[in-house]
C-alpha cells in the first residue's frame, strides 16, 4: 500500500532503492543517532537489508516505506512501524538523508504513518524512542502528535557508548483528540 501526503509518497521499498539508501544512510550523521544503521555502510548491506524487510513485511512483522518526494521522485529516507505480537501497538522508526533535514519531511511522514496505524491497521498505540542527544527527533515526535512518556538512563549501547533514551507514545484516543483543549 502507498500513502500520499502533501509533498511525499510513501511506497514499498524496492531493490533498486539500494544505491540511494547506501548513499544517504551511509552518512555517519544519519547512522549515529539510529539504533541499527551500521557505519561504514558497505556495498551489499542495503540490498540485504531491503530483502530482509520484504521478508518481515510478508510475515506481518514490519510495515515500512521508502519516503519519496512528489516533485522529483527523490528518495529522502525510510520510515517503519514494527507491530508487537498482538498487532495492537507498533514502534515507529525513521531516518531522513542529511541533505533533506529541517524541511518538515520527517514530521509529515511520521504523522501520516501514525494515522495509518490507527485508521487502517487498527492499532491502539504507537510508540518510539530517541537518543537524548538527538533532540531533532524529539521535535518530530512532538509535532507528529506523540507525547513524552519517559526516560531510560544508558539503556541502549551504540558504538561502545550507553545512550540515554527519551520515550514517546500516543494512543489512538490521544491522537484523535490532539489539538483539542481537553485531551485524555
Ligand atoms: C531526526 C530526523 C529524522 C529529523 O528529520 P527532519 O526531516 O529534519 O525533521 P523535521 O524537519 O520534520 O523536524 C525537525 C525539527 O527538529 C528541530 N531541530 C533540528 N536540529 C535540532 C537540534 N539540534 N536541537 C533541537 N531541535 C532541532 C528542527 O528545528 C525541527 O523543529 P521545528 O519545526 O520545531 O523547528 C533526521 O535528523 C534524521 O534522520 N536524523 C538521523 C537519523 C535519526 O536520528 N532518526 C531518528 C531516530 S529516533
């Protein structure tokens, strides 16, 4: 399934996206604040990763999308939702190529995927976490309608350091009521 937003098309990943993914995710500044992107991003990693995603998508273990721009078809990044075993909740993750940062793209796709989780997938809650040293992702989560729920000290190891995590989440009821004065 595809999702359209004002400026962006979210569509399934294709093997032909591998070179764009390698170039964009291969930037150390993109990899540094994610839990799983390796660095250096060697030849073949993107193809292997796309194939593994397709397997998980087919098994119902992942919903993910290439983020592309209507205006020129460029691939800007990737966004994914990992459903829990009961499929009632999902963990959101995303990255955007550095060239495209600070233009509202991550916020636009995060909000669209959260909406997809609630309206099309029947989920009740979406959650996400970012490293405390990555406040830009916290802004994305806030602007997309998520609420700060907690903090985990030194919870995740990344490149030999234990990273503090900020936890965000939003229920369907909270998301649908966002913007109203009396949110639940
Ligand atoms: C985090 C990331 C996805 C943001 O993507 P983006 O498309 O630039 O996000 P948006 O433009 O929608 O919003 C970015 C917000 O962060 C703010 N911001 C940027 N740098 C910031 C910083 N150092 N401190 C605080 N806020 C910052 C921007 O001003 C903007 O907020 P505003 O609209 O209130 O001004 C992107 O930087 C990225 O891919 N980083 C590497 C991978 C990553 O960290 N993924 C998320 C893992 S949890």
